[in-house]
């Protein structure tokens, strides 16, 4: 396997995981990559490793440029296993010290056993010869140990999980792949991993906005070199929880009653000219649902009552949404029941402190929504649409 030159004496030497289909609990139908970078200078430097099962790809690509034993320095931007479980092997092979943030220096030995780890400070700079590397701490993006590394002379920001995507490709750069697909995967990545950390991303963007950036070398997916301004702008909007005039209706159904309600709500929203997306959780992966929520102003959730509680698939989705904390969005719940109404109340209780603002009266309908019930749901949709437009 060959390294890919991304700048003079700087190479991508990572691994491609074509078969990855789940990551962090969400679907990755396009696979992923674990990006590692090799800098040839007076002190040969490796930035990040790869997931341990893919260590042979990393070593093979390094070997196409140099003998891996010649590596002098290893930098760990993030101690999570997908980037760092191969570090111990690389340290044993090279004898090189691993440079990590304060928290990273704590995490790595706890996670992988004894290691030679050197702690670096936020803003600290290190000369490796012709080049200077600057370490920029970005805590909680999305772990406490996270940092980025900036190569001043080449104007490359090795951005860790920031700006990444789960996207396996034989190409390495943004201008070599389909742009809509790339941005959609970047949005899905943000929605499913980074959404809870919007304020931290705002702080990180402040830290890096003064840097002269020619390239964003991510830890997953494609490297940005052409559309840097666009991805930075999108991260600014996402981390500010900016939304569009859009409603997402999320539901599952037992005997079809909740589905009829959901469809009538969608028709009501659409009648006001507002964009609306219908998501049935038993036929749609929750990670794609979060992608829809990312730019939606209102999130409407529906469940039938089962065992005096939430339908299981909706319970799973509700807890997932709560963990990702989609702020600055309206929330609403609806549902159907037979013996007693309990599902909508339980669903709303799960979503307390989720970030959603509940300003609409719940709708509960017993058994099938007859004509009158469907009209109520249609008007419910209209009311939500008008609130989104206001």
C-alpha cells in the first residue's frame, strides 16, 4: 500500500475501512477511514495512528516512504480507540515518545497500558526542523483530551474529529469526490457525534479563525483543500444551532393509527408551504433521522401506547435524540392508544432536558383517528408550521 503525498514531505498514511457499517451507534453505509499523517523533517513525525486491526495498512504506507523505525515523534490528537488503539504498537516499533494533551496523557496509559507519553500545553509550539507544530487544545470535541495540531509553514491544520466524515474513498481530497455527498456525510457526522458540543465548537472556531489554513487534514474521511470556507461556515451555523423553516415528523406505529396521524400532520405542515420530512423509525436508521433534525426548526414525535409506555422503537430514538441535545428547536408529541393514554406522556418525560422546547398541546387519539381526528392532526400540523414561520 502506498502513501499519498498531500504536501511537500507530508503524506497521508492512514487506513480505509470499506466495510464499516456502524460507528458510535449510527449507520455508516459509506464506510470510513482512519487518517494518519507522516511529516518528513529533521524529526520525522507521525500524527495519529489508526484503529489497531488496521495497523498493517498504516505500517505498509509508512514503509512506502521511510522505514517506520526512523519515526522520531508521534502525536496523539485524540485518545479514542479508532485513532489510538494502534499507538502502542507504533511506539514499540519506533521507540518514539507520544505527545498528547494533558488529558490525553492521562487517558492513553489508562486505556492501553504503560506508554511513554509527553504532555503538551495549549498553544505550545515544537520545532521538528524546518517546520513548527502548534498544539491547540479543543476540549470536549468530543472528548476532554481532544486537540488539533497546526503546521505553520505548510498551513495545514490536523483537525482531529473536527470537519470529518465517515466516508471511505480511494480519493483523498474534497475536490476529487461528489460535493453533495461529502457535505451530507459531514452533516451526518456532526449531527450524530458533535451536536451536543456546539458551544465548545464555537470556542474552537474562535481559536482557529486567525490561522492561515491551506488544508484541513481530518481524522476521518476526506481532506479539505478547496471548500475550506464552506465547511467552516457550515460548522459555524451548526454549532450555533441555526435551523431552516423545516419540520421533521418522527413516528412508529403498531396497527396503523399513529401512522395515519403522522401523515395528516405532515399534510397540515405542507399546506402552509413549510418543508417537512416524515421519518418512520422502524424503516429509517436513527442516524439519518438526526441528520434531518440538524436543520429542522420543529421536531414532532409520535408513538402508540404499549405496556403503558412508549413503543420500543420510539423509546430508543427518543433517548438517542435526548443524548444529542438538539437546542433551539420546538418539540411536539402525539400518539394513539387503546386501553389508556400513556405513551405520549412517557415520551415527553423522556425528552425533558433534551434541548427541545415544547410549546404545543399534545394530541392523543383513542384507536383509529376517524375523520375528526385526522382533521385535528391536520390543524396540529398547520399550527406547528405557522410557529416555525413566525
